[in-house]
C-alpha cells in the first residue's frame, strides 16, 4: 500500500508526513493480511475494515495537506 503514495511530492511538501503515512499503512496492512489469512473471516468484514482504514487516512491527511499548502 505504501508504494502507491506519491513519495517525491509528499517529501517536498511535508517531509515529516511521509514516514507517518507509511507507518500507518503498514500497521493496518498487517491487520488486513491477518484477516485475509484467518479462515472464516468474511469478505465484507475485510472490506469494511479496509474502508475504515482509508477513511482514517484521508480524514487525517486532508488537514495536514491543507495546512502545508497554506504555508
């Protein structure tokens, strides 16, 4: 997941933000992989968890980007 981030742009705009984003995504990626490998985990639960992770990311990212762009 972290590989899909536009790292050069993020590094220029907010150098401290990229490591935080990568850590967030990796931490939650491990949860998703665990759910995927657990027998009996429903696909809907996995999809719901992934949606909450992305929602949390975007909810946190928007104010950070907005603050960076105001500088």
